[in-house]
């Protein structure tokens, strides 16, 4: 069950309309790392948490619900940035190159499709997709995905903040950037807690004697003209998971033979085997 309050958690009011900026802000709504993605990601992860992990379920649903409020703030901001945009501006655009450049950069779907309102889409009009979200049932794997999502989302919010001149828009972005900072800290803390109890390799429940442990810690040099990757801390020493020692392999091993696939049935009409000595 969700309860809605008509008040915004934080204000979302620009000083003046700006259709071009409205287009850019759409990325924070319906982009791959926008608020729609993190809201749905956290909610689906939370709804799938099984008994015994109630604190993680509550955490995910708390943050997912907060993200719904962020969508509302952003949608309100986009609507206000689009206020006053009408056909009269098109007439003015012919006389004023500044107005013309703004309208030329405006997302036409804001006028044609949504009637000067926000859309569930990114900054170039691509619709938001449910395939953006990650919900695997493994909390450590999911929390690492959440950390990435918040990191990418904060980068994008910061970049739009740097593009913006409107004090009202920047005030709202400052809120989102701060919350993204907190959420990164939150997921790092939750990850550390799970790593302390579950281990750092996902999934921790698989019998590792069934994997090729002889190749589980090797970095192969796949660069023909460089060995600079051997200078990293990942080329030697104990692994972060504490399960082995890193090593750098300069010469890549070849255990498999050159593959040769058998020809398919004639009914599939693939290319017939070609004999180099056969004359056409």
C-alpha cells in the first residue's frame, strides 16, 4: 500500500521557464539511471526479499518510495520549465535567434504528446524500459548494482547542475545530488555488512571446489603491445575476498583446439562446403 501526500518533499520551482532545460532534465526521470529506474529497482528488490531479511526489505522499500517522490519533483520541475510555451513563441522565434535556438532544441513531444508535461522518457525521447532495472534475488549482487545506479545518477545530476543557470532548478538538483550522496554511502554500508557475513564473492553459497581454482586468480595479458595492466595492484598480492593470490600471466594459455562445426541439415539451406580446388 502507498499513501500519497500532495506536498512535494522538497521544492521544485524554477525562476523562469526553459523548454531546452526541460528536455535535459528528462534524463533524470526516464533515463537508464534516472529516478524511474532506481525507484522500480529498489521496489522490486524489496518486494522479493524473503523472510529473515526484513531489515533489508524495509530499507529497500523506504528508499524506493523516496525515489517515487523524486520522480514527482522532477516531473513538476519539467512541467514548470515548459509553462508558457505556445505557438506565439514560434512566431517570435523567427525574429529572435535566442528564442529560436531554445525552441529548436526543445523536445517536440513535450508539446505534441504530453501537452507541456513530463514524460516517462529520457532526454532524447527514448521511452523508459523495465529492462533497465536489476533485481536478482541476491541482495549483495543487487546492492552493488544499486551503488552503481546511484553513482551514475549522481554524475548525471551534477552535469545538469553545471549546465543550469536557474537558481530554482539548481536548488532542486542540489537536493537530488545530496540524496544520491547518501544513497551511495547507504549501499556501501549495506554491502560491507553483507560481505562481512556472506563473503565478497557472489554467490557465496556455491561450492568453489567445483570451479577451476587454478585459473580463478589470473590476469591474462590480452594486449599485444602493452603490459601496463601488470602494474596494477590486481596483478599480485592477496585478493580483496581473501580467497587467493593474484597473478599476472604474460602468455595466454590455449587449452582448446581450433573449433570446427559440423554442417547443418540440407533443409536449413546454409552455404555448402566450398572446395578451394573445385572449378566453377
